[in-house]
C-alpha cells in the first residue's frame, strides 16, 4: 500500500470519527423551548440534576421534582426543614444570583454539574440577557419561565415537561388554575365602592413595604384590595421606606405583617402610640403572615403564594369566604411540599397568623402531634 493511499485512508478515518462524534453529540441533546422562546439543548436522556437561580425557582423545582434538586440557594432554617422531605434538608446551598444576597459562584455551580439551571420570574429582556450570559459562562442551559401567579399553571407544565415530571406538573397546574379561578371570581363578585385598604408591613419597625403593582404585593391586586402605598409616594418600589404619616393618612383596614424567617414573635412596634391611630390596629385586624416553610405572601414570590391567596381571602373577606383553612393548608402542604401535615400542625400555623378558627372537632386533637 502506497504512502499516498495510507494518508488518504487516515484522513477519511479522522473525518468519519469526527462525523460520528458530532452525531453522538447531537443525539445526546434535544431542543426545548423555554418560556422566553429560547431554544435550549437539554439532555436527550432526561434531566437528572437541576438547580434554581433563586428561591423562586428552587421552591418550584422542589414542588415538581425534589429528587432532581442538587441544592438550595440559602441554607434551610430548622423551622423550614421540618416541613420538607428529609432527602433535601441537608442539600448544599449554592447561592443566589439576584438581589442584595446575590453570592453565587460560577465555578462552584459548574463543579456541581447540573443538567439545567432554572430561572423563574420575568421573561423580559433583562432576564433573557442574564440567562444568555450565565449560559455562556457556565456551558449549562439556563431555562427561563414566568413567575406571576396567572402564569404559574403554564410554568408548571412547561418546566415539568423539561424535567420529565409531566404527571406531577399536571397535578400542580390543576391546583394553580383552580386557585386562580376562585380568586378571580371572588374579585369580580366584590361590590363596587371602597375596597378593603391594606398596609403590608415589613422591617424591624414595620415601616418598609412593597407598593401597589409590585410582584411582591401581587396577592393584594388579585384579590381586589387597595394597597395604600403607591410608587409615587416613595423613592423606591421594592422594600420602600415609608413614614407613619403615610400609614395614618392611608387608614388601612387590615395590616399584614411580614415576620422574620422563623416567624417568631409579635411585632413589638405595634405598641407605639402612633400605631393606635391606625384603624386596622384599633379594630384588631392585624395578621402575621405564615412563613413556614416559605412565606405565604411574598419573598420568595413562588408557588408558596397559592396557599397565601386562600389565607388572604379569608383575612380580607371573612363574611364572603368559607374556606376550611385547616383542610386547605393540609392539602396544599401535601401536594406542593410532599408533607403530610397533621391537623394540629395546620391549626398551629394558622393560629400564629391570628386568623380566627373554629374549635377542632376532636377535643383530644393535641395528642395527635405527640
């Protein structure tokens, strides 16, 4: 065999090997379109490992496919962990990519080897730009999906297909649609005239809030309530600082208090004489937002807010809503948190919020939690 023939055979072999490699690489992925219309190369064999860029995405990921989670964004508190599956309680915290607590590291994320990175929130140009940059930097597909409550059913189904969790996604999406249908029906049924006026109190003195129209106060808008703080009243629309004058002038009928992450303690600042001039305080319509395992109203604004819609409807419209909140809480925790909550634990969560409850049917109920 001549050297020329041998050289030709070698080149042909190299080209054939390259073609096989390219074919194998193409066969190893499947194109999948995310919520922003971006086509991503997801593993053809299915997603086995997934990570969320923020708690918004991580909570949705946990609800859909906890077995695929590689970690959280922040370490779980003991109070939160007791409501979640044992397998996820000690997963590592890989950081958060957004907000003042953004501390995620690209190298650490690459070393963790997720098949896909999930980002849930807005599908706007800023979010698309972030996802494209993170995907380029890590070589890992970044999947975008909408996070507003009216989008959650479709988001569950879309992310569920990407993760290979279609059956779970269908269950969660069905729940989402039922809650939103009931919420919209309630809002439409409200009589015209003055809506219930609400102040959402955050911070150590209750003088921080989120304004009307913010994603973080979306529950108020959906339920036809009037957030007494608007964008034009404050310098910033997220975690805005307000004065007592703003609150007194707004005359809220209801105050929602965001407690610390552990949900401990009553707001001591309500003892200040200035707060006694607020109608909600005088009428004792001050409610502590449940936060275990995740805040029912906000922060993070994920699927945890669905049970918050039911709770808040009971808070705002006790004469129009007949939810059995104990049963509703247990059903939500079972479906979304994989947690078989006892009736006593559900009552305890709701009692901390100051929501009036009927007495338990079983007078010996407390013994069930022992």
